[in-house]
C-alpha cells in the first residue's frame, strides 16, 4: 500500500465498528468468553493515538528484545503521553494469540491497544493495559488477549505472576503466560527505543474529509495524523580505541553490537539501549564478520 498509515487508521476504526456490532448482536461465542474486551475496544479505540510499525522496525525490536534483562521494569516515564495508543503492525507479530472468541486455536496479532493508568483487579496498583487484536481473512481486527502490567513490575515478576495464575490441572502452564512474556518484551523494547530516539516518527497525513467522516460515524474527536514509526538514520561514529589512554595498534575497525543496560538511576534502575557503533582507527579497513550481522539502525 502506498500509504500504510491509512491502513492503520482504517483498521483502527474497523476494529471499533466490529466491536460495536458484536455487542449489539450479543454473539453467543463472545458472551461465553466475556464482553469486557469488546466494550473496551468500542469505547477506547476511536480516541486512541495511531501508530504504524513497519516490518524492518519490528525485526530490529525482536532481535534486540532477545537480550533484554529480566529485571527490567515498566516505569511511568516510558508511557506514551496519550491514555490510549493504537499500534498497527504492517506484518503480524512472529507469535500468535492462543485465544479467539470464535473458536480459533491461533490468531495472528496485527495490532495492540495500550491503555495507561488502569487499576489491576487483584490490587490497587496502577498498570498499563495491553490488548492484542487478531486479524483473520475478510474480518476486521478483534480483541483476543489482554494483560495488565503494573508500574514498577519487572519482566520476571510479570512472567511469574501469569505462570502462577494460569496453571493447568496437569501442572503445565497455559500458553497465556508465554504470550504475556513475548508481548511484554516487544512493548517494553518499543517504549524504550521511542524514548531514546532510536526510533523516529513522521506524520502520515489523513485527508480532512476522512477525518470528519470517521469522527461523525463514531462520535469521536477528529483523528490526528498517524505516527509512522521508523528506524533512526545511522550515524557514523568512531570511538577511541582504548578507555585508559593506552596506545594500541589496531589493524582494523569493527562493529560493536548493540546491547541493553539496566542502569542505576536515582533510587531505581533505568533501562537503556546502547546502539551499535564502529570501534577502531578511522584510517583502518572495516572488518565485517562472516556470519550474518543485524544492525538496529539505518
């Protein structure tokens, strides 16, 4: 599609319309699974700020997420400014939701709705609500799973909480815990990268007549331009060959891989990502590894 941000916006409002239709029809399958997510979708999605994520951005996020520290926590400073955020992925996430109100065993995830400042039922802790939306052939996005991530809770604590809650009769853990772990890693990595400007965004323009039409159909505010998420352009940086000031005769330059650091910050820890950089004398040739190298900048 020439304007992928329009697909993000159209699917956002298609999800809201579908939720409204299901609630009005009182579909039996949805009644059995509960209507809470559909009420959330119908009421919140039209007011959410819209983001679209390309395939290359997601690939970089998943690669970096493999090494994210398990003691990394969700801090309030990482949250989007808007209460509701709709994240649309041009390609589905590389894992599936294991729940579908219409009998599907697996559903491809194409969107996530973030809701800041909710309160967990189990406690009075403020949390971030994360709802996934699946897409099947010829069907609008529909809610599949939902997790609550308490502020200050680490990845390990979130995983342990869901593992303890979703234990099957045979002692195995339900796939919901695995789903929560994978989803939380993606969301945390994305929030950190947005804060650090590793990711940038440009405005995808939405025509005024379409804004007014969507707002009128859903009794919602006029949609703003869609935020098109992109990887920041690469900067050519050569760092000193040694930190101690020693004279080292390097024969080449090489790429230092990007990595996470759970850095102490005031009375807590702040998760940051150290970007890949080139090390070695500028006048020396760049040695590229023989194995495949993934770089999270462009």
